[in-house]
C-alpha cells in the first residue's frame, strides 16, 4: 500500500520505572536499556513501529512525575510532549502503583492530547493477590486502556490496534478531576471577566492561572495591570491570603486518583509488601545493609576471578595455537611473521583473553539492576556519604559508571539542579569502569596471586573497585564548597519493586557489551598494536651490535640474562619507541614505572584498554618462555631495571593499578563530559585533576614501598 508522506508520531509517557522503555523495545524491536530503578532513560530515543495500516514513529522519553520539570532529563520529556507535540500519547501506567502514576495522567488532560493507556506491571499486581477491572478503569479515565507485559510481548498486538484506532479517530483527553467548587466558581468568574473584555480564556485555562504560579497562560496578561488585579482577586477568593495554589491542585488530583484506584483496582494483599519492607529494613540499614553490600561485592569480584580462570586458559590456549599455526606459514618473511604473531595476535589476543571477566562482571551488574537491589545500594550510599555533599540521586549515575563512565556521565541528568549535576559529571569517571578490569586482572594475576594466593587476589580486585569511590569523597567535599556552595537537596529516590531479573534483558546487555568490547579490540586496539609493534621493531640494529656491552656486564648479571635476551632487550630500548619511552622514563620512574610501562601508559591515554596489548607487545616477545602461564605474564615477572632489580614488585604493581584506577584515560568519556557540560573547560578540568591525582598517588605508593622494603 502507498504510505502517506507524514508519519504519525507516538510518544511514550509515564512515571519513572513504569516500563516505558520495555514497551518501546517491544513496539520497535530495538534494544534500548531498561533497568529496575527510576531514571534509566535520560535521553529521548526514536524508533519505528508497524501498525496494521501504517508505520508510526515512536519516541521513548525519560520518566516524569509531573509536567513541571525539575531536572534536565525531565525537561527532555516535557519538551517532546508539549513543544514538539505528538499525534498520540501512549501513557504507560504502572498498574502496581496506580495512584501515584495517575497524577501525571491527570495533568495530561490540561494539554489537549490524544491518549491511549498501556497498563504495565499487572503481573506483579496479580501475583501479590491484587486484581484490576479494565473496563471500569477505561471508563473512569475516558480513554482506551490495554494491559501489557512488554518483555513477554503480551498485549502488544492489542495495544497496536488501539493505537491505530486512536490515530485514525483522535479524541482529546478530557477529565473531570473534581476540583473544589470554590476553585471552579472563581475560574468561571475569571473566564467571564476575560471573555467580556474580548480575551478568549477557557475554564480550564482559568483554573490553571489561579492554581499554578508557573502557568504560561498567565504570561499573556503580564503587561495588563487591570487583568492582573482581577486574577489576584480571584486567587484570594480561592486561597485566602497565604494559600498555596499548587497544594490545592495536587490535593484535588490525588483525591481523584484515589477514587479511580479504589473503583478499578483491587490492591495487593499485604503479605508480599511486608516481605519487601522487611528486606528493605535490612538492606538499607546503616550497618547490616553495608555489611551485606560489601559481602556481596566481595563475592562478585572473587567469582569474577575464580570463574573466569578456566575460560581464560581456554582463550589463551587458542591464542597460542593460532600463533603456532600461523607462524610457520610466514617463516619465509620474518618481518611479516613478527608483525602477525608478536603484534596482532599478541596485542589483540591479550585483550580478548579478558572477555570472560567482562561478561561475568556485566552479568552481575545486570542481575543486581534487574532485581532492584542497585537502587537500595544507592539509598545506602546516600545514608553513608550524604555528609560530604553528594546528593543521594547521584549514586545511580555513579553506580552505573562502574560499568562505563559514559552512560554514568549522561545519567547525571537526573540531578535536580545544575550544580550537583556538574559535581556528579566530574566524579563519575573516577568510578572503576569495566575497561580497568583487564589491567587489574593482568597485574594481580602476574604479581599478587603468585605471591599471596587466590583469596588475596580476589580481595585485591575487590579493593581496587573502591579506590575511585573513596578518592571521590574528599574531591566532592572540596568541589562542593567551590561550585555547589554546600547546598544539599533531600534525597528523592523511589525504591523500585523487587523482581526477578528479566533474563532476556540480561542476555541483551551481555551481548551488546561484548560487542562493544570486541569492536574496540578489533579497531583501536588492533591499530595501536600494529603501531606499537612497528615503533618497537624499527630501526633494526645489526647482529652483534650489543656483544661488547654484554661482555662488559658483571658475572652476576650475566647469569641472570643470556646474550640473546640481552641483545633483544637492548634492540627494543634503541627502537624508536624505546628511545621515546626512555626520554620520558624519568618522569614516571618515581612511581616505579620503567620505559616500557611508561610507553604503555602513554599509549593508553585515548582508551585505557590499550595498555594491556601494549604491555603484551612490550613484554610479550623475546623472553625465555616456560610452558604454563602466558608469555607476557612470565616476562613481566622476569623484567628488571638495568641494574637487575625486579621491575614488577607488589608495590610497583599496586602503584600501577592505582594509577589506572584514578587516571582519566578515555577520550570518549572526555567527549561525554564536554557534551553534558557544554564546555571544554570542564573536560579539561576532569582530565587535569584525575591525571594529577593518579600521578601523585602512584608516586606516593611506590615510594612507601621502596622505604618499607629497604
Ligand atoms: N513484571 C513486570 N516488569 C516490568 C513490566 N514492565 C516493565 N517491567 C520492568 O520494570 C523495570 C523498569 O522498566 P523500564 O522499561 O526500564 O522503565 P522506564 O519507564 O523506561 O524507566 P525510566 O527510563 O527510568 O523512566 C524493568 O526492570 C522492567 O523489566 C511489566 O509489565 N511486568
Ligand atoms: Mg526508560
């Protein structure tokens, strides 16, 4: 059939965590992020949905509690609804929380919108012993109501049909909320006053002018003192001298919502609710809640460490097999052989090895998010850390930064004022994102585990994830004085319902995360590996160049290193990259980093993942390798300073890990900071303060180490 040129636009609107994005995904087949806490969506996203006779554009927006936005994400939503406009609004109504959700619905009736209701969470309502009457609800709301369970696809065809009907035959939503008689009488008089003077003002607009000081209709009379006087007079009649119009407005709407709920919904039996109340009393308890949180995190990191080992060995074996298979084929061209084996396979392969851990980490994050526990953790953090000036709402963006700082920085849009939003944007990149995981695992596996065993290795991984959070506390405290002037708004995070995670959503998170990880490995890491290999291989020294130098070494040193190894090491030091690294080495030597680590760190500024392949190439080749642990790990363990002191001690590896925990090595995050703050100044500030901190901390740690081990 021929499509009409202008596609209709459908906006999904509703309270936070009502299921809008889940419904958006079900309608469009896309995979936008959902999660069981309010404030997951902070940006509008658009997709197409095929109805029976037409395709429509569907827009998903951040959740709203009311049409008066307080934060940036809410502004996005109201502007889609009221400024851009929509041919149809699908109001996503959380059936397990209907009373509060109807407040926003009642406000839609003031804006001439064409509305259909999608009722979500009915499965939760029914499971806890509640029930609902769709026909009655539909009559009371004056629109079609379709129950849906988005992730199961239940009710989606019916909803599409209802959408099509509403688009073909639009009706504006009209509601009788039942405002008090005094209000309606005053509105009537005001409308009459205006109409008699030739100004069109409907009853609804007049009520809005009287009860809402932000009402834009009132702006029309701003420069007309005569009308302002009339408005003031009627306001007094309604509210008395000191009355609050908004409170009156809200009271009327909530009273209406309660009536609707009572007539159409049988509430859940108390049994289930009290279970979740008991759980919350424990999980958000200052002491027990914290112990549980720490215990849980410890288990998560310990299992990342334990579960991934066999998978890693498998990938490691695959990498070696591939190298052994390819290597002989390229025997005739040693340069190409070295490029492919030492550069590409070693470089890209050394990152690839960490895929299992990344997947396991995201599995835990997705599960904790899906159950609703993450929101409890945020609540707990607010109790614990609120004193330093961080608004409680900030913990959701900060917790999501543990996966990746970019969504974390964006999620700061939920902050209710610009200053606390800025503060959150500035500290979010300090949280330990998943790209740091390979660095920790590499160093812990090479240096800490062989010395202290797997239990301490797991503990070290757990501890590294708190470094950024702990450092963030004084930073927030200081910045808060400077930019936020100590203002702290009350914590307004609604605790979501406990649920089983949606396994399909968990699976989608895992696949999309793995895809991102492999894409990075295939592009930037591949390119950097080739570049590092080339800079490390050229210029080539003639055979025998280092013979004299070797002979001049002490007998003891000679017993540590064979002549071939020595020549290879010196060749690398004299390569283009080696010379560059050695020039910079003095800057990082106090932190315990030699030219190889220094070079790897510098190469990792665009994206921190690059450090692993860089170290793989820098340390990976030329060592005398035993069977068993990976080549790169062995040669890191064997690496020495020129005077024969071991390079990687426990202290210098902690210093290196802390450097990575704190340093701002991610161009993409800086771009996100720039985008969200709209200024390069704050991006430069983030980069500057994090990199300085990283340097200072790693120098201090290494120096303590040197002093202690003397
Ligand atoms: N049991 C059940 N869970 C649902 C239903 N709809 C959504 N959910 C879950 O509720 C949570 C919130 O869903 P989202 O789609 O992210 O909600 P949202 O309205 O987009 O939330 P924000 O973007 O934060 O405003 C997720 O864990 C969903 O899996 C439903 O009908 N039944
Ligand atoms: Mg959403």
